[in-house]
């Protein structure tokens, strides 16, 4: 165990705690034990690991999807730690300032725990010392308070920021616009209000239409086994929810560029400046109080694949710019106040009519509601309900033809059965 560099056991039905001798694995860089049955206090588990020399070598600790409880503390001694994943446990209580001592930390995942009734200030301001942090996942807890402005000032290397499904309130701080490397920003299902910042166009990584690297990897080190050197890095993952279905991205996370502000109380119009974020692939602004028309400049978002603007208060005509988005695969504009004729385009008529449901003054394909200029006018001199003798004869012939066809089929069918 002394020379062990990498240990991954997911899932192997491990139960209880971690044996104390793990702490004596002086060369261990990576310890991954997710999706097991580890239980008890996290502090006791960490104490068993920090009692030996491993505290100086460990770079990646993944204990997600277990049954660990208690607060988060006592990590200060792990000076080499780059990745800390504790998501999907039952952690609660406080997060002390020891996390701020992890100056090399690149990925922190605390999502899907039971941090209840804690303000976001509980995540100590010393965490701003984690300037190398690239992924911060705090989703599905019960943090509340305003989003700290120092995230945009001190954590400028962030690529992924997920604060989804908490109780954050107030405005979206404009300091977040300093996150020029951000590719995934998920602030959905909070109580955020006021207007969407205009400065989102500063997101340089999303503005680029193409990404050179399909993955987002953290940490690079070499593992030598039997004289052969293996270069290794660990990948971050993302759970992205769309239409109630949650998908996990790992090997393609570097290609995902998402903005999710859905299910808040945001108001005002969509800033036109957002339409300059040219590399955006998925945008979900649904379930807010947004008003005005869809900006015509949306035609610039050529990479857009997912767009959900449903359950807002958008009005006016649906922008013809949507017809120029050839990659658009998922669209939802339902439950707004849009009106007028749906613009003709190769994509936009192929969507299910439910995409436009709740916009009572919309007309044109794919809806059955015809626009005024599409109503067919009756021929002059002929009443709509009048039939000529020839028409009646045609109807009789047509009816007789189909009756004979049906009878012939039935007779032939029963004859074949009897044979």
C-alpha cells in the first residue's frame, strides 16, 4: 500500500468507514470511493485519512453518493488536494474556514446534501483564497442569502458554476461577468430578481463558437507502473436538467456551453448583449417575469441547440431570427403573450404545436389557428353551402365507390379465412 498511487472502487458495496491504514499510503494521489455504503461522520473518516502521510500526497478525493453525515471541516492539512467531491451524501451543519486553506483546489462538489438554513456566508470568505478553482457545484442544498460578489473577483478561473435549487435572493451580481472562462452557469430555481445583467457578453469562453477541447480536465500527473509512465488527469462532470430529465456530461463537457437562469423572479427584457454570446448551446430563461419581444439578434446564436423561454410574459411577434437557427433541436415558447404569424422557416414549422401553446394570439403553421391573410375567400356568385347537381352526383359516386371497396375487402377477407 505504501507505493499505491491510484485507488478507485466505485461501486463495490463498501460499508462503514475507511480503514486507518489508508492514511499510511504515502504515495496515494487519487482515492475514489463513490456509490458505496460508507456512513458515519465525515469528520471521523477524514481523521482516519489525515493521521498518516497520505495527507501530503492526496490530490483527488471522491466520496460522492454515499451516506456520510455531519459538517465539513478538518481539510486544512490536505495541502495538495485539487479535487474534492462530496456530493450526494447527507452532509449538514457548517463549512469551516479549513476549505480556504486548500490553495490548489480546482474542483469542489458539495451538491445534493442537506445544508439547511445556512446563509451562503457560511461558505467562509477564506474560500476566496481558492483562486485555482475551476468547478464549483453547490446545487440542491438550502443555502440562502445573496450571491457573494467576491466569486467574480477571486474565482476568475471558474469554468463551471452551479448554484441551482437553493434559496439565493436579490440580483445577479454584475461581478459574475468577470468569469471570462465560464462555460456553464446554472443559477436556476432560486429567488433571484431584477434584471439580467447586460455584461454577460464578457463570457469569453462561451462567446467562442467552437471549443478546441471536448473535455474539462483538472490535475495532471504521471503514474509509473512496471516501468511504464501513464499520464493521467481527472474529468469533471455536469448534471444538466432539461424538460425534467437530467443528463450527465463528462467526456463532452468541454463542448457544453449553457446558461440556465430558469425558475427565478427575473424581470425586464432580454438584454440584446446576450445575443453576442455566440457559442451558446443551451439557454433556459423559462419561468421568470421577462417581458418584451425576443431580440431579432437571436439569429446570431448559430450554435444554439436548446432554447426555453416558456412561462414568461413575452409579447409581440416571434422573431424571424429563430428561422435562421438551423441547429435548434429543442424549443419551448409556450405560455407567453406572443402574437401574430409564426415566421416561415425550415426549422420552426417542424416543432410540435405545444411549443407555442398558451400564446392565444399566435397563428400560422404548425398551429391550426389560421392567420387572417390565410382564410380562403368564397368564389363570387356561389354560396358556400350550395351544391350543384353535378356535386351531388359526384358525392353519390364517391360514396358508392368506397362502399363497394369496403364490401369487396370484407368478402375477400372472410373467404380467405374460410379457406
